[in-house]
């Protein structure tokens, strides 16, 4: 007790101690790294280890000079490769999110309206693939989609096609891979939202002469807005920076910004350029992250 | 639901689950295929276990798996400690300095693209090494720190939402009877949130076990994890051994998930009978 009082006197309470450890951890390993990325994005490439020049340099004896250079950013805006990669990543992530909604909404709805026992089994079936390795599940699609893969073999033995279709290493394969991998992230928040829905509202609407589709459009859809938004953000934001799926299924021409960053870093050893790409990507995604957080806050506030 | 719309929903569920499970089943089936061509079924010599034998003799894969296990075990335990503290703080302390920041810092890693997290952590480790000489080089330590940083965010969310759904009456009663807050936490709160902590531990283990991008940035020479080895193999094309690895993974995960959910369902039933 005496130590507690002593600690309290210098402003440390039991509560403070509980949150201090995770707080400091995340500060050091999550926030500070971004400051370093920002710093390195303004430095020169150097043929050294690590491959960048310091921002602060001693000039003469007592003066410290800061060399901030915007070359890395200027480079990103002059070489059309980077802007195209950014544009393409947003396009791919946006279309993938829409596809996930088309596939996932009816599934989440079906699960939410199932009987309690069936519901738990169906939920388990949605969660299960999410626990098995993403890399291995993406790899499975290579076996399904390639020229002498399972889908082509089945279609040819049924006589539907005579020549194998080219599916692997195309945008089609990349969309399939992204929708497949991110589908559980959309279904789960949407299900959590739909589960709380008062289904009597739909019965009332139908009693009053609404057709089922009208009732869905006028009642279910607006009420599940937060679930749709939360699920879509969980797909869209990581998909913009996705690396594994375009690298394995998209072929050499799949221009995605996550892949560009990876290549700048690992193949070209251009750490400052990679950092500048990361900063621009972050600036692009932060508004969506804040939107996601506010949607989440509204959801949990509504639940209590 | 009327007949037509329920028919539509059932079709969607059926197709959706087929989409989710056909790739997984195809890996399981072809792991028993004798042909090296992987996707061409060799009826004369299949099913066979020869690729299972080959996998168990593959030193590169076994070494990588051992590194992955070590990282995943330390990561899961560390993330559970950090994540439980953060989740408890966010759920039980309504006002404290830095609450908003802590909330934001535990939500952001969930959606942050992995390439950004990986790059930023690597640059931190390089800068720290220049500044204070620690961590010397990169390897298991740096990788584990990186994994804990994103895994603890998931644990925080799980613990926080579990605490939000059970009311504080029990904790308050214990405190009114004079129990020290620490004792209340260990005797009352911890047993109640134990299922959440267990799920958090398992999830943190899996996240670390599966991670490719963040590991690639933060690992050093000689510390390649299983996903890194698999990725370099898969880039060169399909290989029957990877199908075997996938089948084993799926088997273990299915057994674990089904086991834990049965255990939790039983626990919930017992709690209902004797509150």
C-alpha cells in the first residue's frame, strides 16, 4: 500500500501501469517507425549499408545542416509507372470490394436468418478458411486456374471447351484471389450487424403490401449500412496494398503498389523511394482508416 | 422469408461455400496424387503417401517450420499479455490520458497494408542498431517484435469486445467486499474472459505462423520462416509437397477450431445450468 501511495504521488496510478506497457510498445514499434519512414523518404539514395544518406550532417565544426530532398517524391510523380500503380491498386481494390459485397451480402444475410444451431455451423465454416494460411489458399488457385489445371481439365473432359482457357496470370485470377481471401472479412462484420436486426420490421412491411425486394431495399439495406461500411473497409484498405495475391496470381504485368514497394525495396535496394511510396500510400489510406474507426465506434455504441 | 427469396438465399449460400471450399478440397485431394504434375490425376498409382514422406524428409522445410513455431509461440504469449492489458484498459477505464491514441493504435494495425508495417519496422530496427547497437542484426528477435505489434491489436479487439458484453457487477461486488483490484482481476475478470484470451492466443499464433510480408522485411539471413520458404517454392510453380503441407495445416486447424468451439459451447451450456 505504501508503494502505491508513493507511486500515486509521482502521478503513476494502477490504471496508468495497466495501459502503460501496451501504450509504450505501440508508440515505439508502431508510431515511431512511421516517423523514420517519413525521414528516410526525404533522404538521398546511397551505395552503403544502410543505403541512404543521413538527413543531418555536420558542416564544418559547429553547424548542423539538414538536407531535405524532395527528389524521391518528384520521381514518383514524373515516372508514370508509380501513378499508374496507385491508380490500378485503387481500381482493383474497389472492384474487389464490390465483388465481395455481391458474393458476401447474401451469405451474411442467409447466416443471420438461419436457425441458431445451423447459424453456428455456418459461421464456423466462414471462419475456418480464415485460419488456414492465406499463402496456401492463394497457392490452391494456381492449381485450379493454370493451363493444365483442374478447371480446364474438367471443362475439357465435359467437352465445353476444346482449348485450355488462359486464366492464371491475368487480372481475372487476381480478382478471384482477392475476393476469395478477403470474403470472410466482409461476411463477419456484416453478419454481426444483420444479427441484431429486428426482422419483424420486414414482416410489417410485407403486411403493409411491400414486395420482398422493396422491403429489402427500403429496410434491410439502410439498417445494415454500418455493417456494409465496416466490412468494405476491411477489404478495401488492405487490398490496396496487397502484395502476395498479385505476385502469385497476377502475372508480371499486374501493377499493384504493394508490389512496386516490395520490388523497390528488395530488388532495387532503393529504400528512400520505397519509403516515399509507403508515405503516399499511407496518406491515401488514412482517411479510410479514420472512417473505419468512426463506423466501428458507432457500431459498438449502438450495441450497448 | 417467403419461398422464392429463401431459395435465392440458399443458392447463394451453397455457391459461396463451394467457392470457399473447392480450392481447399482440391489441395487435400491432390496431396495424395502420385503424378509430379500435381493437377493431373494419376489413377494407376494414386492415392499415395509418397509426398508426405518427401515432405518429412525435406530439411529446408522442417528447419523453417521450427523457426516459425518458435516465433509463433513467443509471439502468441507476448501478444496475449500486451493485448489483454490494452483491451482491459480500453473496456474498463472510461477516461485516461492517451485513451484516444491507444484506441487508434490498436485499430490501425488491423487494416494497415502489410508492406507498410513491414518496411517501417525494418527501418526502425536499422535506425535503432545504428543508434544504440540493439538489435544487432535481424533475425528471430526482430521478427517476433514485429509479429507482436500487429498480433496484439487483434487480441485487444477480442478481449475488449468480450469485456464489453459482460457487466461489471461481479467486479464491483468483489471490490465493495474489500478485494484488492489485482485480486479482483485474477479471481473474477480473468476466468470470465478466459475464452477470449484463448481465442486471442490461437489467433496470434496463426497470424504469426502465416505471415509472409512482415517476416520477409524483418528477418535476417538464416532465419527464413515456413511461409518464406513456401513462397519462394510456389513462385517457381506448383509442387506436390506444398499440397501435403496445406493438407496437414488444414487438418490441424480444423481439429483445433472444432475442438475449441465444442469446448466453449459445453462451457456456455454448463454456465446456463449452474450460474
